[in-house]
C-alpha cells in the first residue's frame, strides 16, 4: 500500500525551492535593471545600491523562512513582504528599506 503524503524533509525542500524561486525572480529583475543601467550616468552606483538592498532583503526573507514548512506559506510570506514594502513611507530614513524596490519600480 502506498501513501501520497510527503515526508517532512520533502516539504522543507519544496519550501526552500519555492523561496529560492521567488528570489530568482528578484535576481532576474535585478539583472535586467543592471543591464539597463550599464551605460547610464551614475548607473554603477545605482546598480550597486540595488544589489546591496537585495542582499539584505534576501537575507531577511531567508531568516523568516526557516521555521516555515509549507510552500504555500512561503508564497504568503513573500506576498506580505511585498505589501509591507508598499506600506513603508518614501521619506527618509525609511526610504532605505525600500530602496531596491523603488529602483525597480521607477526604471
């Protein structure tokens, strides 16, 4: 008799795969952004700002995902992070928390 339940290790693997898939979308968007900034005035500094922001964002989301066991919850947590990024004020000093997000939206 076979069962269709997944083992806890498989659920964790699917969770990490989902999380890194979403981060991969951020990397792809950052790659396109970096390519468009390649020849722009001050483009290197802007590109570095995005990637520094992304390292912090990726690290924070990875830290939050550690106790999560379901890929669906991973999607919900990333949706909450996106909503929180939209709610952060665009004035200083809060602007630094959404710097990379604003760079992608404004280019």
